[in-house]
């Protein structure tokens, strides 16, 4: 059982406040140690995503349409907007999975969403 819940159930108000304060301090330390992620960090990872039909990366093929980076409690949520060479591309799922995998390798990234636009 979590020590916070245990102490709250047993009426140990001082211990509960001590635990809450410690968790707040730990969260501040964690946030301070989280390195900011830039669009260029994301673009560098996207250069590793190769369209297997063409043999080029999605950045040099100009398939990227946008990047949005949001800070979350435990890290960053990255939103990628991109297009493909043709609508209904048979390799779409594979390319999207590779984009998510590569971007999620950046330290601090917790979530990656990919939107395909035409």
C-alpha cells in the first residue's frame, strides 16, 4: 500500500503533509532535469525514416508538414503532421510506425502522434 494512503487512512496528518511536500520537491527536480526538445531534434530523428519504395528519408522527400511539441508531466508529447507520396500508400502503417518509433527514442518523449494529411 502506498505510504501516503496508509498514513491518510490512519489519521497521521503530519506524515501525510511531509510525504506530499517530498513528492512536490521530487517533481520539481524531475522537471528541472528534463531537457527541452526542439523541432530540430525531431527532424534529425525523422531523417532516419526511409520510404522503402523510394529509398529516401521523409525529410529530404519534403513529406513533413508540421511538428508540435507539448510538455507533459513526465515528458513531452510530440505531434507530427505529414503527408505520403500517394493517398492510400500501401506502406503507410509501416512508415507511421517507424516515425513513432524513431521520435520516441528522443530522451524525454512520452507520446508520439502522427497525422497523415494530403
